């Protein structure tokens, strides 16, 4: 996948394109269908498939106090879009001036001049231009004016739930990790640096790998069955991970919470690996959440907490046996 960071840069490419545009936060099942259709349409037109997205998320510029934390920071979003098979990714800097473009200016500058689009594929809830006044119907009118097709995909639902980034955030906030994963089409995951803890787990309960404070979306506090994978870099690094051998992955139990038994109050993520590893601790860890075991709660002593953790470990081992991943 080729990556471009400005309209001027991508405009120097000569081939016609089939394009889609959006924030693609989560790159969930609806996004995946949109990307699949763009690639299919591009093959039919002998054109190049292009996804257009923004950095930062528009809400962080227009309404920072209401901006949602992200399901997929930019580096992870780039990786997922690359895996979709899309030919090109255009990452446009989102500024307040850019937000003032009318739907007509947006369509002309992006789809017509820069991308030479022969078709644009969007979802039925697509909005663009100043104050989001551009709708799929407006896009179809502009396409007739400037000679590009507009394809509008209907909303996708899974078990009667509409697939959207906001719906997935709501499910994560409620601890409904299994439902969120169905809408994502994969386990929800986070990636961050590993930092030294206070040594409480190793000395009083079980050893854990502690993630640095995480700025984006986390599932609700609780204890989860997870996969833990050693990672080359954390989500706060721009750019996709370098290609190479797949890093090792471990069955794990992960706590998202405030460690109330030890009087701590900062939200954190700590993971206990069910298998030992050789070598130095990883610099970064990717944690994929599979199943929620229980709420986080305060215990009367470290020993009582340790007994509960051992129960969590046994339930986690049982989960993986049932899933055939022992």
C-alpha cells in the first residue's frame, strides 16, 4: 500500500481511481465491506483503489472536549488498511480551515482534481464538507456534474446491532467485549510500551507486564482473557510496524483497572502470561481482548486477591481449551 500525505503529492499519480473516504476508526466490518467494494469496483474500471482518511480525527479539532478516544490509533489503522488490500492511502491533515470547505470544494479538490476518481463508494451515513452538509445524495449530484459514479452501501448490522465506531465504543464501555469483537470482525486490541511496575505482582500475587498509561479507548475495568503479543512498537508511533517474522504470542489474563486492593487510583493495564518466555521483557506489548471474566473489585488482602487470580487463570486455561487454542 502506498501512503500519501497531501493532495498535491497524490495528484502527481496519473491513473484514475475508485475512492472512499472516512475516519475508519476501528476498521470494523462495515469499513471492511466498503474497502472490499472499492477494490472490486477498481478492478472493473482498471483503476487504482484509494482510501482517504484524516489526521487528527476531525472531532479533536472541531470539538476537542467531546472527541472520542480512538479504537485504532493512526499506526494501527494504517496496518489494518494495508491488510485490506487497498492500493493507496491518502492521509489528509485535518485543520479548521480544511473543515470550512463546502461539499462542492471538497469533492472537486479531492475526488476530481487530486484523485481523478471515476467512482466514489460511501456508506449511507457518510457526511462531508462544512458542517457535514454533504450527504450521499449531494455527492451523487456532484458526481453527475463532474462525471464520477457514486455508490452508496446500505448499513450493515450484526445480530440487529448497526456496525459503527460509536456502537463499538459503547459496547467496550459496557464491558461487552464479545459483542464489540463481532462488530470489529476481530478481537479488540491495544498496543503500548511496557514499563516497570512497583513489583507488587511479582512479590505478592503473580508477575505481570505493565503497560504505560494509554491515551485511547480501553474496555471497561475488569479481568479479561487475552492474547498478548510482543510488539515492535506502541500505538503512539506513526507508521506501520516493519514487516518480518511474526513476534511470539502468549495466552494471558489481563486486568484493566485501578488496583483497589493496593490503594492505587490510576487506570492501568497489566497482563499475566500463562507461558514463560526467554530473554528480556518486551519493549512493547499488543493485548487482544477475547472474553470478560469478571469485574475488578477490592480484596481484603493480597493473599485473597492471589487466590482469585489463580481462579481467573484456571478459567482462562479452560477458555483456550474450549477454543482449541491450548
